[in-house]
C-alpha cells in the first residue's frame, strides 16, 4: 500500500506540478513571467464580469426580469 501512495506522490510532484516548479524557479529572475497564470485569470475574470453586467443591462432594458419581492407564497 505504501508504494501506491508513493506512486501518487511521484505523479503529482514530477508530472502534474512540473509547470508550477518552473514558474517558481522563474520568479527569482522575472516576476512578470512567473505570474503570467495569475494575470491570465485576472483577464478572464474581468472579461466575464463585463459580459455578465452587459447581459444584466440587456435584460433590464428589455424589461425581461420577473422580480417578485416574496421568496415563498407563504410570506405574502
């Protein structure tokens, strides 16, 4: 059973986290390259936040929203 868990450890350390090791080593030389994945996530999240707000505005302008102030019928 010990070799099974050591195999899982090897898989994660040597293969799945290899890119993270490269980026960690690169941080000492160039901060911008080391954080390229973080910047990518910032760009992606910013785009989808803009898209979501644009869709909310479209629905509001078309009066497509159904807003009921009560969550359940027994609250009326």
